[in-house]
């Protein structure tokens, strides 16, 4: 079994929405062969809680406005460290970068086929690492100024 056309449409729209809000490392997996509860997972991350919330809000708004769907469940909204949007056909995970590294969902689903994403979403690959390096350089420079 493979992800349905509807699931792919949802993933495409959600991944573009995430990219538009500057999400990092957007990736989607076709999990239909290993899970009976959903067709696909979309993973995205951001370096801070506020941006996680912004990405989640944009995905939810875009899927509702463009495709007329609302999540049946939304979890993790209070802390905005890992927010899950369950659309039945797809499940969207937007994680703070630290949670993304710690839980490493990619390792769990690496044997599942990746779904094709829009160019803007694919361009986000490696952004979390790039952001972490820039942050480390800024922190190091700030520390040097304090001395």
C-alpha cells in the first residue's frame, strides 16, 4: 500500500506552509505499509518555541483554507516544544530543534519511503545544523566580549 493522493496533497500543502514559516529540515515519510492509522508523517523543526507555534498555526490555517480540513487532534500546544497535528490521513510533527535531535524520529521511519516535497521544503534540509553553528559562533563572540 502507498500513501493516497489525498495524503500526498495534504503533505505537499503542509510542507509548503512550514517552509513559508522558515521551518528547518522538513521531511515526509510514507508510513502506510507499517501503520494502519495514517498514511504519512511530516516532520519539521524550529529553533524556538514561538517559531514552532507559528509553523503549526500556518500549517493548520493553510490546510483549512486551501483543502477544507481541520485536525482531529492537536497535542503539545501548551509548551510548543513538540506539537502534533493529526489529520487522520497524515500526522504532522513540529518539534523544537532540541526535541528533534533527542527523539530522532527519522531513525524510526528511515526504512519508509520519503515523499516528494516542494522545492522550498527540500531547501530546508540542513538548516537546523546551520542555525546551531551560527548560534554557537554568536555565543562564543558574546563570551569573548564579556572577558
